[in-house]
C-alpha cells in the first residue's frame, strides 16, 4: 500500500514513524522477560535528552527498557529480582577516562594509602601501624595520592618523624611527581648517596653538615626509576591487590576505566589484570593503553609489542585501546619539544594513525601544544584523525585558539582533576585572574569538543570520581581555595556526561555503555545521595550503595546488602 501525504503532513509523518518505532520496541521488550527490575527511583539515563525515569528492566546483562515502575514490573520474569530503590538516584556506571589503575592495583594490597586522610598525625599513625604489623626490614610504601593541603597541619612529614616511628623499616613516601621522602633504611637499601643516584634531574636535600636528609626533589622520570628499584609484590599479591582496588572503585560507582599505562609500566605489569580477565573476576571494564616502556627506540618497541594487538583486541570486559600516554620519552616532561623529538613524535603518530589506533597524549603546556597540533594536522591529511578518538590529556591552561584547533581535528580533551591538588600552585605561577579561566571546560563544550573526565590517579590524585565531579563544578582545591571561576564550570548534567557517555566514547565503548538506554550493558550505580540536588560541597561525599556491571551486583551496601 502506498500512503500519499499532502502538504502540511510532515508532523503527522513524524508522529506515525514514532508510533511504529514505539510499537515495535514494545513488542520486542514484551517478548523478553527481565531478570532484574529496579523501581521507585530516579533513573538518570544520560541519553541525548538527559531523560529521567522511575524504573528500569534488566535482562541478560543489558537494559531492556526504562519507564514507570508499573510498566517495568510487567516485564519481570517469574524469578526476577525486584529492587525497591526507595527514591534513590541511579546513574550509568562511571568510567574514569584516564587513570593509572592497573599500576595502582598491583600494589594496592601492600601499600599504605594516604588518600583522603585528614591529618598528618593520622597519616603517620598509618606508617606506625604498618611498621608494627610488618617484619623489620620490609618496605613501607606510600606511592602518592596525597598532598599537604589535605592535612590539618598543612605540611609534609619530616625525615626525623618517619625515622622515629619506623626505625627498622625502609620507608618510601612519594608526593605527586615532585618530591620523595626516603627513610635512612631506604636510602641505604637503594644505595642513594648523591645526585648522580637520582638521575635524571633529581636533587638530594642536605643538612647543615652536607649530609643527605632523605628528601629528594625530582620529576616523574627520576621518581619512576627509583620506584622501579623497590621490591615487587609477588604475583599472588598483585592479583589480590588488583581485586581489592577494583572492588574499591566499585564502591564509588566506577564500572569502567581507560588506563593510560604510565611510568613503571612494562609488559609484565599487565599479567595480574590479564589473570583476573581470564578467570572472569574483573569487576570493572578495562580499556588499556601501552606506553613506550623505555627511552630510545620508542616506535620500534611499541611496534613489537602490538604485533598481536590489533585495535580493539579483547572483549567487553578488557580490550586494547592503543598506545599512550608516553609516546616519546624525551618530550614527556612538559618542556619545549625538540626538533628531533617532534620528528619522532610525527613518525610514531603517523604509524598509529595508519594502523587505526586510538591514542592518549600527555601534554601540559599550552605554549607548546601548537607543535603537537601541527604534527596531527599533517597526519590528518592522509589519515582522518577524527575517526580515531585521539585524546589530549591534561592541558589545563588550554587557550580558546588551541581548543578550536583540537575541535577541527576531532580530538578529545581529557581533563583530570589535577588542579584540585595543584590549584594554589597554579595561582602563584600565573596569577589569580588567569587561574580563574583554567581549565576552560565551559568554553570547550560551547565549541563542541568532547570533554572526558578522569583522575590521573593514584600517584598524583585521588581515584574518587565524586571528588572530581565536585571540583569540576566548584573549582575549589583540596585546601579550600576557589581557583577557577564559575564561568568555566560545566553544568551538573555536563559533568556527569563527561564521566559517563564521554569517557565511554574515549574507550571506544559508547555504543555499549555510558548511558542507561535499551540494548546497552546494565552498568549502573545507585547513589547514597542525589547528585543532581545535593549541595555542591557535599558531592565529594557521595558513594554508591549498589553497583552493577552487566546486571551483576559487584558491590552492595545496606539496605541492598541485606540477604546477600
């Protein structure tokens, strides 16, 4: 039958099409029975309309439908779980778009964690407790994730304080990528005596008698080399730590990560996460990147490592996303790129583009990002980069002109919450007025850039996504200083999109997750408080009380933990 539509019938045609589609979906949904129904809640689907629903139905690990509680209950199978949300808010599972999670997980079970510790007294007590529990001579390691601004005392520990509470243990305490404290036992074990032992660029602090105090000022390259000399956890400890770390992330509503590789990451570093994957014990979806493992011969090394890793190799729980974030070591330290470095970077990126790899690029100063964008523009003439989902990470001081060039190339801007820890330092470096505009998240979104969220944890920040979300919204540091103005803040909706659909896009998984729409994985988190209405300065306190990955409960707190 042919239906003739005259003038003015466009609205009717759209209505008719929508009715047919809705009817078709209803038929499909009714043909499937749900094994889980979440009802009586506030479901933030984060679809293109950011629609809110009352309930959702899950079947075979995927979202079957969303709608009213009554409608969703009609889809329940005979043995379906019916979960009364009690009015709680449900969001898509969060994906950290740039984190060093695989590395953090390896030592999570053996490190002392100072993330979120409110006082230096409490932090030192953790060192004392570890020294009491562990045998003499065993290492005590705090690998990062803290800063003195979080402590009530507003200062870092001193070598004498650490030596007094752990005299018989080598102690390693790292602050971000700029400072390290080693106890006397640690200095002895690592055979560190002068500046030549902490290259490249490291410097030993000395006392009045010109003796090293145990304090080392150094960048990421030097600190990474020192960290590599520490005893490694056994494979059993690495697997146990990985389980614990990913479960910890589940408590925060994290159901996926894009792992950037990073310093001290070598092929052997991935064996623990691979084992969890093989044993079907992963509780977060992992998209991972491989860094160049060592300076010199970066392209040849990565070419060799990826011979059996085509783009997307893996499955829905773990897949290879591409090279990154350290591409060329000589220019990774955020200085001016050398002509030789630029040529090597161009060669590497051209190879990656020709093979269809997604790239994550560490780049901090806006004053040199034009060099990177020049390289990418040249490659884009031969290989359309916008199809590859390349992301520029950090770049907190990106200018509007740089953002426009990134938009024209289809690049993603990965913005982490590093200034939550370093905002005061930024103010001192550039002045309060310039700092108010950093990072220009609102400007980037107006230009149409995809902006992805993440933490860059755990050496340089906390892995807590709600701390990040709070910082995106209010621009206030861990020390309580508001450094970024509200004019560059995203809305609550935009910030949540950064952590869900946008970060899933970075993982090449936006067709499978990132929103709570029919057909996508049932990756979700039920929140302890309503993200959309809670006071901004309370958002960092939000936790998940029920987290699902593929419809499977990976974390539950009361009242959802009862009976499990």
